[in-house]
């Protein structure tokens, strides 16, 4: 039996070792092509995504990120679930599938409600009966507007909500086609800043942020500081209470840990490079500095947050795994080949081992020391037979060593049972 099995085992071991070597060698030069779902082309998500892709490629050419324009958070999660994207930017209040993992908290985004002066809108409740430009239906801004309006006792029958792209919403507000516009966007947005220079447009406060947070923990009270959108004639003229929500960079659990670790590392270590392309990068914070949202982090990102750089084992896990596997398979192949060459030996060790195992089972059922003495006598008889077979070359030295391990285990078991009795 051993003669027939030895050669196939050796062949399979060699094939497996060669496969490991090929996989390890190919992974050394592997390029990770990832798609990042962002938002509208004129929004912060898309701008930040472009900056991240460029900076990551500059500092690690093995990671290439394609930036995808989308309608917002909800669509981004769908693209992630369908594997049409491997990374996504979302608002932290977005519902996530079980296999989604966080890469990093990003910049905070602020609720902006801009209204025309003649519309006489001073708070959210005043939106009743008015025309409101909203962001597209797949966006986080659209979803959170309805949560905000319901808090103030308004629903779809109390106002006219008109979803549209951001650039169209700005034009509609300037022309008076709508009375107000709601958008969640990072502070200091340049396009919004230009819009607010229009004399008949005002930023409206959104209060009760702490109350909103009670029912949706991802939200938090925030302020738009005085002069954020103009310093000479301050816009807003004083700190304006509003509501904020933090943005997230997310991925799926099965995305390569090395790629995610590198993206996370570059995100924090190359912050200045990101700032040149996206000012919002200045507000990115490490997870320990923000409130815990109960979201699991990807192992690749977690390895960066818990230490400055990957440990030796993490960094060289793949080549070490290959070397270990190749070594084990090589030793196994040599061992099998040796057994094949010595196949003429009659090896009865398995038979004796089974006899001993049966005796061990009987030991557990013994109730008297006399029974144990009887089993011990049988045990030594087996030992004498094995020694004779070893002397007459019916058992190999290696098999005898294996047998002695089992035999000593049986002796130990008998002693233990004697102690209990």
C-alpha cells in the first residue's frame, strides 16, 4: 500500500510547493486596481476621491484607484455590494451591509440651508409651503433632509421638494425658481461660497442638533463659524448653529489587507499632499479622536491604527508562508520517499498501536487495581513482541519510536487511573 501511495504523494507535494512559489512570486509585482465610488463631480466627495487616487498612486504605484462619479451614499453602498466598487465615500448615518468595513473617518459635513430673503425663511419650520431644491434621491443629503423635516413636523405634503444635481440647484436658487436649497457639504466649499455672495441669499440656522442626535447618533451639533464664506463682510455674521455628520471611507471585508493598509497609511502620512488637492483633508481625524459609531474597521486599516507600521510577521507573511509551506512539503516528500525505499519492511506498528489504544479504553472502565495489573501485564507482553519484531526487521526504527510514544501514553494512563482508584 505504501509503495503505491508514496510516488503520488511526492508528486502532489512538489506541485503544491511549485504553486505556492508561483503565487508568491506573482504577488510581488501585483497591481491592485480599485474603484472608489464618490458623489457628484462638483462635490467634495468627488474632489477628495480624485486627490486620494492621485496621492496614493504617487506614493505606491502598485495601488491604482479609479474614481467613479455617483449620486451619493446610498448608491455607493449598492455599488460596493455588487462589487462594482471596492471603496466608497459615505455619510456615517448610512445603513451598511454586514460585510462592509471602515477604512477611516474623514471630514465632517455640515447641514446647509440657504434661502432667498423674500421667502421669509428663518428656521426649518418656515419651509412649510415653500419650494425646496434637494440633492438627488440617492444622496445622503436627500435622505437626511426628510429626517430633519419630520423632526420639525413637516412631510412631503407640507412643502414642494425638488431633487436635482447640485449645480442645477444653485442656478435654480439664484433665479428664484426655488425658495431654498438644502445640501450637506463640508465647510468652506468654494462653489457655495460664491453662491452666498448673492445679496438676496441667506444661511439659515438649524438648531436642536442635540435632540436630533438622540434618535440618530451619527448626527451631532455643529457650528458654521463667523466669516466662513466671507471675511470682509462676514458670512455668516455670527457663529451659526447647525447639524453635522461625519463622512467615512469604507470597503468590503474581503479586500486585500495590504492594499487597505497602504491607503490608510498614505491618507495620514501624506496629509500635506492631499491638502494641495482637497482642503477637507485637514479635518480628517484618527478613529480614537471621534465618538465610537460601533462600526468595525478593516484589518488592513486596523493594523495601521494600532502601530506605526506592519509587524514583521504581517509584512513578510506571504513569503514566510511560502517558505514554511515549501519546507513542510519538502520534508514530507523526503519522508515519503524514504518510506517508499524501505517498503519491503513489514511494519506491524499500526496493529500494535491499535491494541494499545484498546487497552487504554479498557483502563478508563477499570474499577479495581487487579484489573489494572492485568492490563499492565498485557501491555508489557505487547512491548516484548514489538522488540522482537524490531530485532527481526519486521518493524522499522521510526515505527518503533512511534510505538513507544503510544506505549508510554498507556503506561501514564494506567498510573493516573491507579491514583484515582
